[in-house]
């Protein structure tokens, strides 16, 4: 487990939002934080602290150049997602992305499209693909959501899904959408599922409000689930000091090396 940083982009600017408010109507999106500081500024911070495996996420249109600037500032250190298809994936990899993150492209009428899945794997390779299984809870189970996290698919996030799709990708990225950006705590049952059943690296994002939540993710995820903090970080307008999170991350890595 470790801390995985993020750079979320909206209209070319770095933002933090409430995930469940993201719709086609931009006026309805609840923004926690927005800055004139460039995406590359944050990428350079992560590079200086050797925080690899973070993600750059495009929330809608108009973020192409901003995403490229972040990737070029930290070559090989960041993953990129949001509107990724076989037509544009290689451009982001060539710009410095370690992996591309794919969600909506994989689905047709709420189900995984085998043809699309095979095509993206053939285009970028399993070792450079992250499948985003960001999800919301319905009838007691977690279902993957697409199209700005508003459209439920028929795919559950469970043992069978994680085992099946792990054959096609290097990692998973999973936002707990219902708590994303709310800074009110994590989706504990979801983290438990990931800790018990995920056979490959996975990053959980959503609701982390303190370092104690990071400890909880470590416990519930059995030390196997990476975690992202967004809106709660002081560099994004929150009250969790980024420097303390970096220290937490490094202390954790030191323990791993000594064990």
C-alpha cells in the first residue's frame, strides 16, 4: 500500500470536485477547489517526492494540453485517464504516461464490450493499461458507473469481476463515487472487497478525510490497497498537510523494506 497522488482537470485547470455532482450540465458540478497553478506544478511536486503511480484525470473536454503538460513534467510517474480510446492512447503514453486509464470506452449498453476490451489491450499492452472500476452502491452491491459517473452499468465490483478483468490490465483504479470529494470518510465495505479479492495492484479514491483513514484503508485492505487523497489535502484547499501524507507514505515504505 502507498499514497497515490492525483491531478484532476476541468476546463484545463486543476480542480477538486464532489464526484457525484459531475454531469453534462457544468453548472451543477460542485467544485471544492480550483487553482491557477498549472498541472505541471503539481506534477513536479510529486516528482520531487518520488510519488509514482498517481493519476491525471480529465473531467470533460478541454483538458488535452493540460494533461500533456503534467505528463511531460513527470515522465513515467503518472497515469492518465478520461476519454481514453485506442485512437488517442499512444499519444499520452508517448508524452510520458506510465499507463492509460480506461472506463467508458469498455462498455456498450451497460456491459463490457469484449471487442473494445481486446482492442485497447492490443493497442497499449496489458502492462500499460489501468481499468477504472469506479462505482456506486445500489441494492447493497457496488456497480461500475460510466459517463461522468452518472450511468450505472450491470457490472458488479466483486471477486469474479476483479479476477476476470485482472487478466487484461496491470492495475485497477476505483473511486467510491458516492463519497468522492465529500471528505466524510471512506467506503469501508468497498475497501474490504478490494483487500480480500483484488489479485493485482489497485488504487482506491474517495472520502479520505485524515491520515487515520489511510490507516483504516491499510487495515481493511490488508496492506494491498493504494489510496488517493484529493480534496482533503492542504495543497487542494483541505486541512490534511501534504507533507505529513508524504511522511506517512515514506514511513510505510521503510517498514516494507525492513520486513
